[in-house]
């Protein structure tokens, strides 16, 4: 004889499990979309920096690593962009992946850029980049970035 209670209980557990996983998938997708939007906002600021907008995107505790080994904090990073020390004419981000882990996001992409840094001839950059974003006060803020040159 079939125990109806056990059947209903099993169905309830299955539906609860599926609902939880579907809800998590939608929440994860929403968070990834928000991070992607923040990454794009940063890309725009790297090309056309505005100090006020940069301050909204990057942490005051920022660790910004360049492919040449230079590491900048928030103040130095912002000053480098505002002064033209690092002057990006165009930036393309490809092969981007975003992994949400709690209130942190790990972003990886290929960073291809045309540059016109202060005192230098036009140049280019072809890098792999790792970014770490942290959700603070409902906003995604860049806390760390490291670039490496792509081996040819």
C-alpha cells in the first residue's frame, strides 16, 4: 500500500529544492548582470576618466596591479588617469567571465587597448586581467585588479 504522506512529503521536498535552485540561479544572473554593468562603467572611465565617477567605482582600499609590476592605490590610480600618465584611447574587453561568491565577484577578461600615455608614442596593450569586486551598500566596488601580459 502506498503511503500518501511519504509521497506528498517527497514531492514537497522536490518542489522546494527546485524552487530554491531556480531562485538562486535568477539571483546569481541578476548579480552577474550588475557586476558586468560595473565592469563596463569602469571601462568607460578608463577611456574618459571623471574623478567623481571613478570614486564611485573603486574602493578607497583599491589595489590596482599593472602588467609591468606597478601597483597603485585608489589615489595614485585616479591621479594616473586624470593626468594622462595612463591614457587609453580605446578598450575592448573579451572572453569575460564573472563568478559570484557571496558578496564578492571574480571577473576575468582579455583587455585589448590603444594607448597614448603622456610623453609616449601611441601604443597598445594586450592583457589578461583579474578583477575582484565587492558588494558594498548595494553597489559593486572594485577592490583589486591585476593584469598580466599575454604570452605570445
